C-alpha cells in the first residue's frame, strides 16, 4: 500500500483542496478539484470466506474489493470453517485478519454453535473481539434459543444481527414467489418467510430489551414492521442492499448471477424499500457481498449458489440509480453507506476517506473486479462515479487516478 506524505481528513461533499503525494513520487500529484471526497464507506455485511472457503474469496482479495469501492471498514459474517463460535475458532479468523487485512475488518461471532441453532455459542469469550453476534445465512428457528441469545448479548453490551428466515416456509424455493416464478416454472420463496421471523424477533426484543439489527430486508411487510418497532421506541435497526433497491423480479434472467437470499422481490417491495430509505426506517445500505466460484454460479437460477458480489459496484450503482434520478440526495447516500453504519456499530472513522470522479461513466465489467467473485446482476450496466483513491489510516489502499 502507498503511504501518503500528507493527507487530511475531508468532510463529506468537500472537494479536496490539496494535492496528495506518494512516498516514492510515482503518480504523485493530480487535479484534486476534479474529485469529491467522502468519509470511508462502511459495510456491515460482507462474506470474505476465509477461513474455510478461500477458493471463493480471501481476506486479501476481499479487502482489495472493498478498497476499490471506497470502503475502509467491513464486518465479516461467520458462515466459515471453523465457524467462529468460541474463542479458539474466532482466533483462526482474527489471525488471518491481522496478517492480511489492510482496511478495518471486524468479524461477527456466531450466535449458536456451528450456526446450527441448537446451543448458544461461547458469547462471552468472543465479545471483546467481534462487531456483534449473527448466525447469518440461517435464521435462529427456536424462540427460546433466540430469547437466551438476546439476554446474553444485552448483558455483554452487544447486538444481535439477524438473518430472518423461517425454514418451514421456504418449501424448496430459490427466487421470489411472484409473477416471474409462476411464469417460468420456478419454486418461489414467500415474503412471509422473512417478515414472520422479524415479527417473532421484535416480540423478543420487547421482552428482553436487546439491541437488534435486521440483515438485508427485502419485503414491504418487513419495512412496516420495523417502522412500527421504531415508533414504539425499540432499539432496532436494519439494512437493505443495492440489488433490492434497484431491481425487481420482472428483471430476472435465467442466470445464477440473479440468485441471492433473500431474493429480489416485486415492484411493490422495491418501492416500499425506497420509501423506507427516505423516511429513515432503513438505517443503512450493506452489500451482502457474497462471492462464489464461477462454477458455483453457472448452474442457473435453480441450482446456483445463493449470493452475488457488491463492494466494487455499490456506490456507482446507487449514485446512478438513486441520486442521479433524484430519488435521494448525495448526502443521504453517503449517510447510508458511511455515517449510519458506523454510528450503529460503533466503528470509528478516523482519517479514512475516499475520492470519487462523479463524471466518469463506464460499463460494469466483472472481469476487472478485485474480488475473486464475478457474479453480479449488474454486469454490462452503464454507471457513473469511479473511485480514484481510498485512504485508510493515512495510507492509500487503492489508487486509480488514470482510470
């Protein structure tokens, strides 16, 4: 990474007035008036796949993808091998982070042993070193297990970050249970599988007083449940992802790059999510960056693995699709990508920032990704906004002045 001789912390929306110099002098100066600076983005929901699945992604490649997208902090989900469900298993991951990370990588600890939902993980042992606790990829099915987890995490001053899914309602589905599924003979995932567990969890939050965050909401009913919970004064927050804000199931294609969990839902769900962004019900946007091998994503909608990549495309997609179209302001977008996630998860900004050329227009080309994953439903889309520099703790961790 290139260390900067001088770099000042820049306020959101303020164009840089200084020229940045690298220590070796190469690519050392550029016209900073051309770029706009934002606080380093923060993604509280990524999968870096290491340890256990380094053929999909590694800490190094995940950090490279994050830096290329303007991110200087990420929280990594625990569906790994070994699952970080005790201090010993967590150390396997944190040792890799210490060795290979060049942005702030903060892991989650699992809620239950092996993410199996049968026995609480060693929450006390992991608490000092994790962002929060999550069984991401699996909903905790047992009510009493989730109640115990909430009570323990509250006592530890930590948050439950929930993947909400009722297994009995999945019925073998793999895309949204909507018009596209019916027209093309696919098995659908109903929205109730998501919002029914959110409803269950909110009852338990009322009972326990636990801090609670909902992952990747996709359904309009979920938005309304969280809106009501906030009005009630519960300590609740949530995220959605770019693909749920920009796509609906009428845009699906018969390719694995359109398969993720939860699935892209219908137009009414998409509009409800946008309204949730506008009124503050939805606190932040996270990518759910979930890389897989090319082979795992080449089996069509039914048989491909769930998950797409998103760190390198999030800002340009949202800037193009929501800001340039007048749906939200640029300031609101940066709040959703940086300010709010850092506030909720207590992740300091320090002197992290990223510089963007908002006039640069280009096609999304997965072959240029730093991530080992290539699957994105946005491949070939024209977007505006290119990251030219990402600085973490005073060091340039990504630089692309020439484009």
